[in-house]
C-alpha cells in the first residue's frame, strides 16, 4: 500500500515539474452570450517553454463563482488537448487562440505553427476532446480558468490558473499550488482581461490585480500577438528566445519550413572557427555547388599563357616534392584544412596544363612518324 502511494505521489510530482509554468493563460474574452452558453467566448494561451508537448493537457473552466463566493468553485467543463502529433512540440512564444462555438463571419482556423500563432475552434474534433459532465465551458463575469496536466477533475497538477472577480479567500483558489493569478476585476460582458506584464517575466503571471479589463468587439480585437505594451513586448521577447533555443536544442527533431540564421552553425562541435557552417564528422549530399569569387583557370589555354617546360617542371618537383601552385603536405597540415573550391581550381589548372603537354607530345610523335615514312 505504501509503495502504491509513493508511486502515485512520484507520478504527480513528475507531472507538475515537467509542465511547471510551461504555458499560461494570456487573455480571456467573455461574449456574454447566454444561448447557447459560452458561444463566442475566447481563451488565449501563451507557450512559455520551448518545444512544449501539450498532448493530453487540460483547459478547464470552473463554475459557480461570484463576488461573495468565499467557499469554493464547483467542477466545470474542460477541453482536453488530443494526443496527436500537432501538439507534440510547440515553440516558445506561440500564442494559441481558442474559440468557443465561434460565430465570426468567414472564420478560418490557423493551424500553421510556423508564425507562432494558432487560432482554433475548440469544438474541432481533430485537436480537442470536450467533457461537460461537470458543467458547461462558459466564461462569466466571475470565473476561474486553469490549464493543467493529469485528469480533468480537481485542481492537482495545475500549470497556470486565473481567477477573476473573486475576493482573496476563495477556498478553491487558495488551495491551488503552482503559478496563479487573481484579480478583483470581473471579465466584463462583451469584454476581456489580459495581464499588464510590468516586469516582462513569468512572475507577472503569478500576481494579484495586475490585469487590464476592457470591452471591445471580438471581430476588431487583435489576437495572437499579445495585448497592451507590456504583454506584446513579453510575447516578442519569448519569440526571440525561441530563435536562440532552437540553436541549442538536443535530441531528434524534424524541421519543417525555411529557417534563416544570422550567425554560424556548428554540427558535432561548439567551435565553428568563424565559418558559417562547421561539421565535425562526415557529410553526405546528392549535389554540392561551390560559388567561387575568383576566375576559373581557362586562362591556361590563352595563347599568351607561359606553360613551364617539362624540364622546368621536373626540376621543381625534384626540389620541392610537389607540383608548382599546389599546396604542399606541410602547408595542408599547418592549415588543418583545404578549400574545396580553391582546390578544384588548382586541380583543373593542372589538368589543363597536362592536356597541353599531351598535345605537344602528340605533335612530336606525329612528326617522328612522318619522318619515318
């Protein structure tokens, strides 16, 4: 029995640590629509951990809140992020806009994560599972939302919680461990709340009363880029971290789309030695193109090119143990590398010179044969 309890406790701790403030609730919109309840409500999430696996996470809406509620919230409805590859590795700074029963005209889901914005209908069966056994997912003036791991019941394994319009002694809220925000501002009808982000750190998502509250047309609202000066700056800051962390991520990963880097890339080494791409090990490619800055050695065939005589060539080889114009063994060892493009130019030049020698030799042979007739 003790062993079973310990394993359960350990699993719970692993879940909590693994997802600790990896994603936060960034904006809440209350449409005020009562029939059907929850229609056009919106929750915006912000990913704060790079390559976050959101599979099986829970977005939960508790019910029963009010200004005078000092006892508890009751179990509400929740959406579960489906166990599909789509949620496997979200980049830091990704904003996820989740719409409930949206009636926006000409609404199109944004399912491309490359711009770090996702805009999804919660009722889409491809990405979410809805459980309303404990109530209805419906954002009200007095409300509490939670993103959590584990199962959909209770408050264990909370990743981030936001409570709006309640006082500071709500038993359910006070018992929650982990990052949480409480504000005495309600979620206004046909309005929304978003954090001030005064310090531009994750600490802003564990404060009290640091939220803006305003009303606005949901069609005109900006989604996916943050709201207000501080929140927009924090979203952009996280996205810049994503570019850095991308260069330092370990493990297997499939990369889709185009990527641009302003610095150097090192593979198998931490020292690029100033080169744009450094690889410590083997490389395979179907084709490699080297764009040279200098001239191609066809000048060897120009009439004014001074081709060394074979006697001069023999003398140089005897004195230096390498061809003229070709790096010596000592030079290559000291440099530690050769330039692929430059070496191909040198080799081509020697082939062209050799061709001229062969042509001259053939002329001599032809002349000897002609004299023997």
